[in-house]
């Protein structure tokens, strides 16, 4: 049988290049590998520390207390992170010449058969038949090239997809719902003028994946833990949300306007700490946690900049947040945000970040930073309606622990993943005192944040530690030891890291 | 699709003070007096500045305790698909 895949890593202190933490006996250069404590184990199957996957061999050391070159498996990286949280593990990177990429000609769009007339669909609420405004229909004639038509329903529930055609054969059809409803999804289908689609209403008494997993948490779960949500702002008048404070960090806007500029932040906040009760409300993972809103997306603006995000992290630390949730990210490394995240770590505040939604691409920044916990997203069949948009998110691998669970098709993955969380078909709070279903690593991230808040509220000794990096390391360890591997990919931690809390 | 990143302008930079404590007044004075560099916003640890690329990069050499990095933008995360090539 083939042995574990070993890789080379640079081991270094979290700050600077020399530190007493590097004197740990585990990090002494040696011809023989040393065993690492096993902190993660599959359901009921604890592995032996003698397994090569849980060993580390330090090949070279610049100074006794300085940088080391080590060889170990990606799985062992996670165990080292738990055993020695003060040590950064950086993959050895090899550079190559910057070869110019080749441009390719996009395939021509094939037009479907023409006919006189329009292609209109009608979107209604299931049961009542009420026309639904604001449903977005995305009809792919060729999904691979993202070719097709799209439109949004008007007050009569009518969507005009195109003129001079009355039908269309589709690879995929997505109907993204307005607040209060689930969407619709179909593959290899044909639509014709006059077709109608009915969207199921969100029934808060029917548990989604979040409630299935964490609905049994007590109302005071997370009490004593302050959670900063760096996002689009949190609704301040939703009956299920209580926002203790915050700040608008968007340069040029009123600092006191930390309410919502879009749905996203309120949805994320509700997952952490909504305190409603079904069937009239929604409960989050840690209803007792204190929510702080740090808005970095401006009104009428789709983008946030790294200056405002770094300021938001600084502000959350200044406000003594214990946890920071960042369901946001970008492709490239950004030194400003990295410095702010590092300063937060040094000040005893743990950051939890979404890995990104680029369909199994590498983990986005800032989730890829060593100082944060990166969260991938999984879903579970049976926790969303048949034919809902979430059906399109189902993709291998499935969990050994539960064959209905899958890593979401959209989730980014990689060795930086620390934990996985529920991120498919999550119902939560949105502005205008409403509820909506959203999917993404953005939803998995606050579920994990809420879980950590609930864990910490049970361990006041950790919360009372001096606000320094030891506190953050203790938070990290307290979370990771509670994780349970789901077995999405044996011997490959890139999907779920330590598993599910 | 989501989590996109794009540089909005090479003329806007973030200056972040990396050393412990507050920003040294003499550093601030040097930045304020640098010709062609305008301070747009200020926080306890950072400055958002706008100006000539070369001037700002020159500050990087003068201010060893400061991180100088371009302003970039990210979009609100979204898993919804979009049509990239509308058919006729």
C-alpha cells in the first residue's frame, strides 16, 4: 500500500523569525520522524500516533529558535497546528518563468430556432398562486460557456426572457427566489412561452440544515462572547436580531450607520445569533452571543476595499470582540488585511473566514492566512426541497459518516481548510423583518463562528485569559478539538479540515 | 464569479503602521509634506492616501515601520450563476 503523501513546509514563529516556541523538542532536526499528538479522528476510529500521516520530520534548521524545513503530510499539518498553535506552517513554494498565457477563441453562440412571439414565464407562490416579483430566472442554453438568457419577474410575476422565440432547450434552469421563498432548479429541460413555475414558501417550522444540526442549542448559548460581523451591516429592526453596537467603516459614509446596505450581513448575523423561535422566527447557533456590526460595503456599492476591511478588523479588536466573522474575501494576498488579522490574533481575537465560492478552487484570501480558521461548506440532502436551487449544489464527495452530506459544489477547498460548516440552503434573517434562503461558504462560516461562541461560553477561563496570542491559540485549540471528521475524503483534509463542530 | 478582486486605482494606497504604539508624528509630517500625496482618510493605525505612484513608492523606502500597499476591492459574496454570453 502506498504511504502518505509527504510535502515540505517551512515552520516559523507567528511573528518575526526567531522565537522560543521554535525550541519545542518536536521541532529539533532529526533523521527519524517524530510522532504528533492526534487531535482529529474519524468517527469511532482513533488512529495510532505511529501512523506516518501523524508524524513530522524536521530536515533543516537555520537557528535553534528560528525557521525550520520539515516534511509531513497535509493531515499532520493540522495536528501540528493544534499541538503548537504558535507555529506558522507555510508550504514550500517553487517559482517558474512567467510564461505568457495563450488566448483561445470562444466558441460561437448557437442560436435556437426562431419563431414569432415572446418567451415569457410566470412565477407564483406555491399553494396561494400569488404572483411573485423579484424572482431571477437564469436559463442556460450552454452551461459550460454560461450562454443563455436571464430576467427578473415583475409585480405580475411575469418574466420576459426573450423575443422572437417561443421555446428554448436548456442545459440548466435556475430560478433564484425573492425573500420568503425557496427557488427552483432543473437540468436538461425545455421551457415554452406561458410556462409557470411555483416556488415553495419558507416554512420556519421545517428545519433547514442549520436547525437540523444546532436547533437544540439553549437560548443562552454563546453568552459572554462578543462576535464582530464584518460585512454589509446588520438589520437593526429585525425582531430576531439584537445588535449591541458597531461602526460603519465605509470611508465617506456616516460612521454610525452600521445598518444594512444589502441582505448578506443580516443573514450571516442571524446564523450566528438570531434569537427567534419557530414557527414565527429563526434561531441561530449561539442566540446568547453579543453581535457587533462592522459595515464595509457601502450603500449602492457592490464592492468593499481592503482599507475599510482592515479598519473594521482594528475596530473589532478595539471593541474587544472575541471572534470576528469574515464571510468575504478576494483572490490575492493583501498585506494590509494580513497585518490587521495578525494584530487581531496578537490581541486575543480569533478570525473565522469563508474559503470562497469559486467551485473547488484554492482557498481565497484572507481565509488562506495561517492566523485564521478557514471554513468550507457542506450540504445535506433532505434539508431543502426537491427541485430547489440547492439541488444544483450537490456534488461528490459524500461523507462516510452520513451519505446524505456532500461538500458543496461551489465551495473552495485546500489544505488551509480548518473546519467545514453547513452552507447549502440556509434560512436566516434579512432586512425588512424578513427571512431568506442563501447558500455559500458565507453561511458555513458564521455557523462555525456561532459554534465557537457556544464552546467559549462554556469555558469562561479561556475568555478571561489576557488578550494576547495565547488566548487566540487557546480559542483555536478549544474549537478544533471539538470537531468531528465527516470522512468526505479519507487522508485528504482539504475538504473539511478537522471536520464539523 | 464571487470573491472577485480588482485593483481600482494604482494611485490610492494604504499606509499601515506596523510597529507597536501610535503612529510617530514625524512620520505623519513627512507623509503630509510629500509633494503630490494627499491623505484621504486616517485611522489609529492607517492612512488612505492618493497620489503619484512613484512618490508613494518612494515613501516606502523612507518609512521602514510602515506597510505600503495598493487599495483593492472585493465584491459581496454570491453563489448565484449569471449569464456571461446572452444569446440573440
